[in-house]
């Protein structure tokens, strides 16, 4: 689980991010992000039933995404809202590849300050 301070959970914040945020596309994920004044960056994850009808598969992807981001949290810059939306291809990825994809995407959009 992500620490509460890092969770983006208010419906108004998520809808605002979807409407006004910038988008970065990967074959496996869509990442919506927006600069905010929040001190720690906040992150949310979405896996729709279009990805897989089975809740077990959707929850597994969400757990893997949360854990991958949790490892990267110390190196994520403050002041961003991030929404990660999984696509069907995300089901084929293992944990190491998910972490690698997140590092690449976050570095590309300028949110990740790590190596």
C-alpha cells in the first residue's frame, strides 16, 4: 500500500487531472500528470474492466503498480498529481518490467529525479 500522504483519492482532484492534465503514452500504461502545489506528489491507479473482466487480474496489476511506485517514491519530485491508467498489455508484464517502464516514463515527463 502507498502511504496515505502519497495517495490521490479525492474525486474532484482526479477529474481535474483527467480534464486538465498532460498525458504520456506507453503501450502498457497511460500516465496523466499535472503540476500542483501539494508538497508530496500524489499518485492514483486505474485498471478498468476493459483490461480484464476478472477482478483478480485487475487487482494483481494494481498491487504490482503500487509496489513499483513505492520503490520510486523517494526520487519522485514534489508538487505533482499523477494518474496511472493500465492498458491490456500491462497484464503481460512482470514486476521488474513495470518498475523499468515507470522509471522511464517518470524520467521522460520530468517527475523522476533518480538514476
